[in-house]
C-alpha cells in the first residue's frame, strides 16, 4: 500500500513554535505509512528549512493576508498529488484547508497552537479571526490542541473531535555549554559576572515583554549586575528597547536567531511572563539546557512546569510577583539546582516520538485506517 499523502498548510512567514512543530512533525512521520507535503502561504524560512530536510514543499504566496489568490493553484496541486488529508496550522491556513477540503470532499483537521483571541494587536482583527474560525470549524473533521488549556476555547467556537497532543521538541545535548556561554557573552559584551535573565520569544503583547521590563527594574535594586537578554523579533521590539534605555537597564536584543537554543547557556534564569500561551515550546528547550525557570501560569504553561518543583509560576500580568519569584531563584543556588534537576526529568514526558505516535493515531482515526 502506498503511503497516505497528508498536506500541511501554514503561513510560514516566520519560525515560531508552530513552524518548529510542523518541521519536526513532518520530519519524523513514518515514511512507510505517510507521505507529508507542505504548502506555505508566504515565502520564508520555514519553506527553506523544510526543503533542506528533503521534504516536498511548495509556496502559494498571498499578496495580502486576505488574498484568496492561492486557491486555484492549491486545488490543482492537491488533486495532482492525490492528497488524502489536509492538516492546517493558523487562521489563514485553516480557512484554506477547511474550505478547500469542503470543495474537494477531503477531510481536514487543524492544530490550534495558541489562543486565537490573544494573537492579534488589534481587537477588531482578533474578533474577525474568531468569527472566521467559528464559521469554518463545522467543515473540519477534528482539532488537535497542544494543551488542555485550549480545549474550552476551541469547544466554545464549535470545535469537535478535539484531541490534546503535546508538542515534542528535537533536543540534542550541547557539546560544551560552558564554551557557548562564554562565547556568546563575549560576542555581546556581557560581563562574565552579570546575572543574565530573559527569554526567547516574539515581541508581542501576549508574550508579556513589558512585564519582564518592569520586573527587571524592580530586580536591579537587589541585583545591580542584572542584564536583560531577549532573543526574538516582533512589533514591540523597538518599544521595549526604548523602555530599557530609559530605565538604564543593561540589555541585549539581538533579534531573531535561527539557532537560538545554542544561546540558552548564557541565561542564569529563563523567564517567560506570557499573558497567553498555548504551551510554550521554548520551555522544553530551557529545561534541556539546564536553565532554571520562572514563568506565568498562563495557558498551557502549568501543564509543563509544576510550580515549586520544576520552577516557579506567578499570576500573569503581575510584574511585582514576577520579580519576587526571579529574586528567589537568583538568590538561592540550591533551589535553582533543584529546579534544574526536576525539569530535566520533566521534559522527558514531552518527546517527539510520543507527539508523532499520537498524531499518527489521530490521522488513522480521521481516515478510518
């Protein structure tokens, strides 16, 4: 029997958690049973990375986010490839996947990676996205959510056949973390004695970058050698840089780094103050790198970090509580070490193998195999 062709559809213009997930999943599906294909709506790094791994990928560029132009070419490619299942990621891709699936009589499913209501800077845009999702969900045969926290939201919009499948991350030990730490600090002129806190995340309101700036301002009273490192890009990056300049807080904002996980040994404390979070894939990377964790208890984060065992959790949107938790870890090496040990074991519950196996079982159920 020939492998079943499954087409993944995604925007693909950036490389965040959803894009990393898709790349990992497609690279590890059982090639004897499934033949994955990838359709990107934006020419960008995801398509390039997928092609570099030998995956079959094609770009159907939109002139704007609401452009239906890719429809004819996408339909022709699906027919030519004899695709059996459409799997979409993100609101734009979901619209194409569900409507094209309905048009061609093919089953379609979606993976929900985040809270849709919190994904947009504009309230009007967020409401439109929720409305479109609610309108097209009846055309979908199933939904994968990456945390239990997302289930009520998807169900409230009319989602059916909802399956929780946690993300897994390709994690390989670093050859020499101490050397990486020293090299990156030299590159960015961060003093060897500085206490570096921060994260790897988009500069978006849902990630709470402003909360981290406020917490850093409080922490400097106790830790004058504090240095803030925030890796990533996004609409709030210029504003955050301006705020840090005004506060006089030493900082490094290097922008997007393709291999950002290599930088993790630089951190003395990884802080993720999200106001909304689907799961927080970067948390698994920090766990593997042996960096102690402080985070908000937003969304799916508490499903990864057990408060007081793998790290400390604080209510979202409370920079004072965030600063207290950070101070507790920075001032107690024994506590930090205990969190690192526990988190190192905890991350083994979120493997790529488990994610892939559960996804394949979901595919089989949808396809009746």
